[in-house]
C-alpha cells in the first residue's frame, strides 16, 4: 500500500497530535550546514512537523502567582521531552511499517549545541540540529511570530513541536504567509518582563530568511535577557530569586549578557549550595525552589512566557484570530509584576542571620556590628 500525506495526518490525529504538516526537502535548501536536514539525513525527501497543544490552564498558576510547577512540566519541558515525543515515536514507527525510513528528531537548541570534532575527514562536526520552528514554517504548520514564538492557526503560541525526517516523498502543505496569524500588535513587546523583544516598528531589528521561496521574518530577540528571565534571574518575575538575594538589583532589561552566559549563571545557581548562611532552610541550597524543580524535572522555568505566549495568546483570542475558543477571558485582573528596585536595604553583612536574631531577641545583636569590623 502506498503511504500518503493524508494517511500520516490521519494517524497523527489518532495518536493525539493536534497539528501536523509536511514540507518538501527543497524548502530548506538555504539552511546553514549545521542546521540542514540534508546533512542529518542525506536521503530525506520530506519533513513532517507535528505539534501538541499547551493547555491554557497550565499557565494559570504563574498567572495568579500561586503555583509554578505546572509551567515547567505541562507547558514546557515534560511536554517537549516526554509527553509529545512518545507520540512522535509512534508516528515514526507507523511510517517505517510502510518501508520508509523515519528519523524522529528531538527539538534541541542548535545555537547552544557545542560542535565536536568531525568523526572523519570531510565530515561536518557534530551535532547537526535543525531549528524546529523554522522547520515548522516550511511544513506549513504555522508561522513565526514577532517574538520568535511559533504560532499555529488553531492554538496560536500554545504549542510544542516535534519533527520526523523521511525518505518518502509526500505531498507538501502550503506555507502560511507571514502575518496571517501574528498581527504585530506589540503585546509581546510591552509585556516581556526582560525587555527582550524589539519594537514591532523597528525594521532594523528584524531577521529575514528564505523558506520555500517565501520571506520569513521575526524580531531579533535579545536571547540573553530572555534566558535570564525565563530561568528566574529576573527579580520582576521570581519571588524565589528576590527572597534569596533581597538586595540584588540586577538590571536584566538593559543587560548585554549573551544567551550562553545567561545559561552559565542560571543553571549553576539553580543547584548552588551555601551551608553557612541559610538559617531558614533545612537544606543548603541557595534558591531552594529552583533546586526542587530541577530535581523533579531536570529543567526549571519561571517567567511563564508572560509576553511571548500569554500576552500573545490573549490578543489572538480577543481578536478571534485563532480557532481554539474559550468561554472566559484568560486574564480577569491586572497582571502581577514584582519591583526590581529595593525599597530598603536588608541587613549589613548577613541579612538572613540578622533577621533571625532580631526576630528571636533584638538585644542579641547589641553592639555586634562594631565587633564584626575586626574581621575585615
């Protein structure tokens, strides 16, 4: 029996995948060498991109400021690494039952992946990793929004993507024209707590590429600021960071830190220990909640996509642009945001110890500061 695009789409829906699109390999001819599907699988003829929706309710806890776990698990990491890949795997085996090779691809971040030495002369350094969102554009699943977040006609920004490369030549889907879903309203810009997304009218801050002979473009997002905010180094969105560093006023909005530098701060700090200063904890971790989520999920996220997904989602819903409708608006009161600037400096040398002793008995620290000067 001949395998067709319709058969693959029907099977994908049966498995529980919400969106599926197919692109012909020629649409990605201008991909950089380390992001090219032809360098991953030279025999590739078709690219299949699938998407699973992010439940709108998985953002509710962060929206209310009362629960953070669900975003990391159901909106981000586990949806990307466990829930959706199981179905991508099953779709790949379905294709191989017809005698065609199917390569399920993990949606890694190509610009972070360290290049290794080539295994032989004439080979590229590994690893070749495709940019999943650009692949999704070429497969007709959706378009790139101004914030670089992928948008689909049904769910807007609430999706996570997966991909399969195959040597089966399939009927491709049409590429969605830029601006079909993203209305360049600027909500993502205004609500990004890290000032990472450029103004929509700044034409010098747009990235343009060619996919399937279409000009695809999006805002040149400052990924250092985005990563710092996403991983909880921005006081404005993380009560946990603010509690651990009550006197820190790190100005993420104007930071020039790169994405890689932001990762090198965020992840080590998430599991950092400092045993002598934390009287209030029963364990030695500097930011206890970050370590807790890391231990459970292997990943941690704090921002809850305030601008790039939540603000975008609300605008697209309000304007009737996406198909997935809800009976009630997502936001029913002003959104919370913590101040970065401190109102009053806490402590002098060890604010945690000093607060504890003052609560226990203010007299315990009488004249103590003068004695501490001898330590200098």
